[in-house]
């Protein structure tokens, strides 16, 4: 079945460590997105990509990095420079980059910094 | 700045009807989405409105008034499984999604 897969679902990290969250889709979607969700706040865009080997910063890109080497994959690295990384991270994809495309979400990755 | 407002929390009774409102102020408008999100899970798509009026889809309906910057999601014949957060999001002039903080809906027997 087509879908979008995130891993791991839960992740614990010590302060000062980088961590990479995986996101894979087999929907043949051009656009992929990373969002951060905190309690009481709307989804905030970290990075997005509309085409392979190209990506754009969202509203809260500081302390994060991404790559888009393959259409299917859009991993997110949370670096030690991110001051408050504990959050729920959602990856999404859509079929029409930059237009009215419904977003399909992965199940999310919950990162806790100890 | 861009802003989307929704009530933080609402409570309703099983079998009843509930209306969740969303007001927005954005730079341009290219459509409004409603998503449902159960606790700890990913959001799932409910509806998309780009023209004024009511869109009905089973027990759920969504209404849009562009002149008022206003939308609502109407849920009928409420079931316990409808307990979730409901997220309103607007596609702005740059085709970027602006998200509201979500409305937590609690259904009581």
C-alpha cells in the first residue's frame, strides 16, 4: 500500500547529540515537508522540498538540516544547535508542489531530549 | 502578520451536533483545509474549501466565507471516536500552509 513512513516513532537523545529522523514515501509525490508540533501551537514548517536535490527553509529551520537525494526520501537531522528539540515531528508529502495538494502525513516521531 | 484562530477546546455529547469555528487573516487565500488528529497520531485530511459555501461529506460538513475570513466544521451524530483535535489550515498567496493551533474536541457519553 502507498504511504509515508517515519522512523523511529520514539527517540531519546542526550543533549549535544545530533539525531536523524527518517521519512520515506512511495506515493510518487514531488513535494515533502517537515513540521514540528508543540502542545497548544499549530504545526510549524521546518523545511520543505519540491524537487530532488533542492529544499527550502521554513519558518523554524535553525538547528535543523535536511537532504533530498532521492524523490522518496527526506531525512531530517536535529542538530545540537537546536535549543529546544523535544517535540513531535511530522513528515508530509503532496502530489502538487506549491499548489492545492492535500498533505499526507507520516505517523510522526516523538523526540525527547534527556 | 498571518493568524488563524480556533477555540482551544470544546465538549459535546455523543449523538449531538457540534460546530468548530475558524477565523483567519492571511496574505492571500488559496483554500482552507480541515484535518483531524487523534492524540499521538498523524493528521488526516477531512475537507478542502476554496469557494464560498457548504461542502458536505457524510457526517462532516465544512463551510467557507472568504469575505468574512471564516470557516466552520460541522460534525453531526457525534460518536466517541470523533474525540480528537481538529486543525484548520489556510493556503496563502505563496501556497504555504498556515496552521491554526487546533481545537480539542471531547465527546461525552
